[in-house]
């Protein structure tokens, strides 16, 4: 059949050209959702994490924690623009990206990453690069020099965070293996948690630990910050779908369920063991539930999330008690037992709850080419172990280098006694 000299098959194909082309065009709904998610993830660091951590330290150090979170945000953002994004998401090789996106070169208002602006994708990923080194500061709170903290955070971001991000999310070798890490169990929580443990060991405990009690100075601030983290995590996990779709919706549901179950489990354990449930325990369990579900959030269903939250509360509670009471390691704000252990746990159990054969606990299947729980678990274990070793060794070297360059990592005993607010910033958090 001919239509005015045009073959009907050609005519029909022309009719569908706009539909085919639209797949390469900007998607307004997806763009709006990732814009929102980007704001939510930045909100997690400033003010969420800042308030969560600041309430946990003593009065004389509250301002120093706010300042550290604030300046890590600034330094990480600048480094991400200059070279971090390019090395993490540039084509490169299996180990590191290239320099094609230095200073966001080649990124304009029209440049797309999938169906969202590449500038938006780069900014969304920037917020992850901001919060990861900020998590670490909880391990050395109240005793590290401000100059050493800044230098360590900058070097660590480029030497540890950027390569691991490329391995998992930038098309690197772990991605090729089929490692599951939807929103940062390996990239964010394992790297930050392991780095925190190494930092606590290298820097040493606060003066008086563990004999002297160092209770949080403002739990109201901590709980408010925890609430901000919970809300912001919807952008952290839901935004990692990079689309306004069912994947994002399910990621948010499972995130909420795991956080709820983690908080309830931790509270119940404390209630049983110590006689009363604590607000601090509840919010710490919530963060454990959030960190543990993060790598699995795009691959498991609500039933799996319920079990993951339960495990997070139990395992992270046990790890916290063991680190502080048995090993007597002064990871000041429990970064490793909550984020590190939670990230490891979530990165492994995703291999179980991603299975489609578990009834109400089923997930959405394994990576391409993997057909069994054992197969996915072996891949996850490779990712977890490699990241732990790489992070631990690199962090140790960076800390030693920074210590040599700054004349020591920590303030002297007199300065620690006086407090970092006055010593480092000549200011105080409270003028009473």
C-alpha cells in the first residue's frame, strides 16, 4: 500500500519517531524527583548529621562538630567539582575513571545522564561524597585537630571514596561482577565505618575513656537530627533509583520499614537488658536500620526489609557493646558498629532477600548471570572484603601522612580538657 507515494511501512515508522526519540529526551518527572532527592541528601548532612553528632558530644565540643560537618561539606563539594566526579564516573578503566569531566567539563544545561540532566546527576552524587567523610568524624570527635581533620577528609575522599565509587557505580570491576549496592552500603557505610575504626585506633581514646562517663550533652538535639536523617534517607535510597517510578517507591517503603524495625529492636533489647528503654538507643537503632537496608533497598521487598531491620537492631547493638565494653575502642559516636557493621550486614543479606523464592520475604531477583543465593552472596563477599581491606590500609596510610604534615593528629591534653570550641575556633556553642 502507498500513501501519496510513500510506502505504508515507512509512513508508520515515521509516526513512531517522536516516541522513539523521547527515550533520549529529558524526563521532567524524573528530573523533579532527583532535584528533590538531592536536597534531601544534603539535608542529611547539614543539618541532620550535624545535629545528631553535636548533641552526642560534650558541651565544650558542640560547635566544633557543627563546624567540621559544615566545612567537610564545602571541601568535598569543591573537590568533587574539580576532579572527584570525573574520577568516579568518567569512563576510565575497571579501577578508576578518566579526566574527561574535570571541572565538570562537557556538562552543559542540555547534557543528559540517562533522562535527567548530567549536572543534576553530578550534584546528586556530590551529596553522597559530602556525607561519607562527614560520617567518619564521629569516631575522632572531641580530640582531632581541625587542620588534620580537613586534610584527612580531603585526601580520604579522593584516595578511598572516589575509587570505590567507580568500582561499584561508575562501571568498575565490582559492577562488572554483579555486586549489589543500591544506595551505598559498600560505597558509603563500609568505607566510612572501617575508616572510623582505623581512625579511632590510630588517634587513641579521649582522655578519661572508659573510666569517666561522657554522656551526650543534648539528646533533644540528637533526636531532632535523627529525625532529619530518617526523612533525608528517603532521598538517599529512593533517589538512587534515578527515576520517579516503582523502584523509588519500593526503596522508600523498605527504608522506612527497616528503620522502624531497627529502632524498635534496639529499644526492646535495651529495655530487656537494662530495665528501661532509652531515647538514644531508639534513634541509634533507627540509624542502624537505615544503614543496613541501604545496599538492599532497590532489590528487596517489605518482608525482607522487616527481617533486615530486625537483624540490624540485634547485630549493631551487639557490635556497639563489644567495641566499647570489651575491646574498649573509643569510636566516640559508634560509627563502625552502626554504619560499618550495618553496611557489611546489609551488603551480605541482600543476597538472601533479593531471591524471588522466599514467599512474602521475596525480593526482585539477582544480578545478570547469577541464579542462586550462593552465587550472589559470593559476589557480595568479594565486594565487602575488598572494600574493607582497601579502606583500612589506605586510611591508615593517610592518617600517618596527615599526622606527619600537621605535627600530630590530635590536640594536646590541655586543649582537649578545655574543649575544641574555644581551642580551635575561639567560640562557644553556648553563652550562658
